[in-house]
C-alpha cells in the first residue's frame, strides 16, 4: 500500500484527510522513529486536534521538524517525567526533555486535579519542548467545568526588548478558555507580537508582502518583505505593552520554573539537538469554587449575545468572539477532514517513506 | 489654619507635598465625610502610594470624585465584607459596596495567606469599587516573596468589541509584579487599550491632539481631537488581540465573581449613586513553591541586565523594564514630595473646606 500511494501523483491524492486518519498517520510516524506506542498515540491525537481546530502551523505541518529533532537525539523518547516541587495548588513538572505535548498533557491533568480540590491548580514545566497551539492546553480544563489558562516561552527569539535590537524575547503566547452553555467556549489564543513568526514564513512562501506593523529592521524602519525577515524582528502588540506581556509571560512560564528565557532560549528551527529546556505554565480554575457552573455558562452565553448585538463599525467585518473561527473550522474539519496542501502531502509522503511508516491514506 | 491656607494664592502654595502629608490629608477628608478612621487611614495610605509611584490619575486626583460618590450614597462606609465562597487556594469576597481600596487590600491579604499554604492564592471580588492603580495590588505579594497578578473590570466602558461600535468593554487592566534581588521589582501595569482614558482627558485639558491609534470615531475614522472623545472610542492594543484580552480579563475579574461586565457596567464618571458591583481578581504565587526565592530574585536581576544590555534601536529611547520609571518616580517623590498642579491644589483646598477637613499643608 505504501508503494501504491507513493506512486500516485499529487493530483490523485485526497486533499482532505479525516482527523482520525491524520492522527493514525502522525502516531505511526512517531512510533516508527522509536516513540513508545502509547505516547505516539497521545501526541498524534493532540497534533491532529491542532489541525482540526485550524492551527495549521502547529499540527502535522510540524511533524517533519519533530522527526528531525527526534533523529538528532534532541528529544528524549523514554523520559522520566517528575514532579520536582509540589504544594496543594501548585506543582513544578520536569519533563526530562520529552515531547512537549506529553509534558503539557500531564501538566494540564495535574492542574485540573489540583483545581478540583483547591479551587485552582497552577503547574509549571521545565525541560519540556514545543507543544503546539496554546489553545489546546487552555481547553483541557473545559471538560471539567473549569477555566484554563496557558502561557509559554516561545521556541525561538524573534523580538528585542522595546527600544533595542537584540533578540531576547519570543512571541510568548497566552491562551485563556472559558466554557459556555449553548455556544462554543470562548478561547483566546494569541502571540504577544502583532503577527506570529509562522505567518511571516507563510507570506514568504506565497511571495506576498507583510502589512506595516508586523516587523521592523535593525534600522528601525518598517520591513515589508517577508523573505528578508532575518534582517529584522517582530513587533509587540501595543509597543511597550506587548513587550511587557512577552516579558512577564516568559518569567511566569520560564524563569519561575527554571526553564530557558532570554539568551538561553534555543532556536528550535536551527538547532535540532540541544536540550531546549522549554518552559510552560498551565492553570485550571474550578468555576464551581466561585459560582454554580450552569449559571456561569449562561453568563458566557450572554456575553456572546451582547458582543454579537453591537452595531457594526462601518467597513468592518463581522464581530467575532475569540475561538469562534476555530469552532467553525473544527465542525467543518470533523465532518469533511483536514485540507492539506499538495506540497505538504508530498513532504509527508516522503517523511513516511524515509521512516518506514504507513503513508496518508 | 484652614482659613490662612485658603486665603493664600496658588503661587504661595507648596508645589510638592510630602507623601505622609498627602496621606494625612486624604484620610482627613475621608474621615470628615464619615469614613471610620481606620478605613480612612488605609485608603489614604494606598491613594498616597499611588501618587508616590507616579500613577497621578489614580491618587489624590480621584479624591473629589470619591467624596462626591460617598456623599451621594454610592459607597457603603460601614460595609460587612464577607467571603462568600472559599476553597484552599481560592475565595470570592463580596465587598458590600465598600471603597475598592479596602476590598482589594483584604483580597490581596487573603490571596497571600492562601499562597503561603497552597503555593497560589486567587481571590475574586464583587460589589467592590474603583481601587486605583492595578500595580499597587500586584505589588502587595512582593514583600512576602511572592509574585502578584491583578485584573479588573474598568469602571466605565470606552471600547466596543472588535468590529463594532457599542461600548461594551472597558480598558480592563492587568498588572503582574515579580521580585528582584538588587534591582526594583519588575511591575507591568497596563490597560488593554492603546491609551488609558485618563490620558485622553489629560490631553484635552492641555489642548493637545491625540496620536493616531488611540481612538476612532463611530465612522471608523481616526479621532485626534481629545475634546471630541465622546464621539468615538478607545482602540485595543493589537486590534482583535487587545479586544480578546479585555474580554477575558473582564470574564476572570467580573463574570466569574458575579460582578458587572458588559452592559451592566456603571459609568462611575457619570453615575455617582448606583452600586457599581465592580469586580477584580488578585493572585499571589509563592516563589518558594517553585524554587528558592533568592535564586529566583537573582534570575530577575539577570533579566534586568540582559534587557539593558541590548544594542539600541536607532532613534529609540533607553530600554526600560516595566516598573522602572515608577521606581525612579517613587524614590524622587519619597525624597522630595509629590508635585501637584496648582489647579488640583485649588480643587483640593475647596474640597477640604467643603467637608470641614484640614487642608494640604
């Protein structure tokens, strides 16, 4: 079957892959490079969820880079994750350089368990790795009637302190998720820069130019050509405010956990071998520690209705709630599969061949 | 003495007021309008700290409006603050419409106590009121070797959802404070809008125009004249991202606590009588639940050094850490007093006279 698929031309390939097939494919590739089956299933599930939710730069798209890192010895496939500090409502989890998805799943589960008893649980990680979209981990507490919060130190520095030019900060993201009753949960998932670096790379691939405000050069002048992104850096949202947010989320997700921050951050796009010592933080807040869950969820439905009810700004698009687009994408992709670009399919075919795993169907 | 001071011209008045004198003055005015002495001392202390730290729009400048609200019956001077929900690491505090400073002081103390036992403490408030600068409450855990986080629902809506024109959101601020060893703590204290509304009013007073990006009109066009601020609204940092942050901080500080959010927010600049049901949230994280405090503080010193070490962007000002300006202002004002504008001094003289309190020295 591998051979017959590999021989098919791109035109023949199915453009949209069912989410379950995508998960199987990812898990199969990871298992083929030595990841224990159970872990490969977990990571495959989380990565396929990233694709299902529309976080295209954080799902199967990352698989080749993850495999490259695993083969270079940059990921520990047999980690001994340990809770190195613990209180009733907090813990520090050392990921022992495991795949970030495994570390974060464990951290989120622990935060949820602590929130159930203490009202809130806050778990920090160190010796973790890139874990995909922030929103996925902020969403994990939702099924338990809880609010989720997630912060991370990004896996490469693309931003200087405000007023400087040395790359000391990443796009350090935050995600916050709250459950609703009849509406999708509200899920904010954002980098603290105007644009995430992945968006710059996407424009470069398409040969398009960047809007002003995304990047500036080391001369302080706007940089519009995404192919020249190495000559400049990303701009924080709100100038010094976004710089401050990136700095603080970095301290909470990195420094507090003994994880890398500032000059210690390893650029995971350039160095596939060094231990990144990535840090993240995830918190779960049990809604019922504040008010009955059903009442809170009704309030969130009401917030949906209020925001939607606003008269529109002339020339603006529809008013959206954070997470609304992702919820629509999710429904669409669960029903019809994840559309993959022919070039990505070709890359994934080649990857499967090179590790001896089953290709995409 | 009241008379002799009142008869002096502005030119004669001392321009800079020692912080202790400012505290005594504020406490005296609040006591004169019926606030119990101990509470008046607490609020005066916090408000004078706001001035000392350079938050000029949140200190004694607010006293006339607070007094107006107290006299209109919009503040409960004999509140029965109660913890209405409680778990090991969380609590919901009902402020019974007390002065916000008193509610937040109690909430921060409770969060610190919970963090000592559980690693983190998160306390939400409802039936609170405007409490001054976010940074003051995020700072409170610092003296206990803890990190502080504060969020609030702003006390008037000045922002629509992204793409709309109905004022459903406030400048909902966040503050995060972390302790350093030999450097000042890093303290981020920011509104989620490009500019706080107070800055717009300050430009209007000075007859200056606003930079583009602060406000737009209901027609979606830039609004530069601060005197026409009623015709438009504040813009969030990073467009939809700042809208998302304001929304989420509002949910965490307001909705989760049963406090006002969205259409329920009372504009405290226009309505001095209605119960505002203001909501806030304060969290304390015990650093020693993650690593030894001294090691963490050394790391924060190192972050100071790293950021300061960056080569400068051509044309940019000095690289600053969040809270650095405030720390310099604090040292200056503790040594030489708080400079007050002659017009503000005249207003405060008139206020003291009207309530029968001792004037500024």
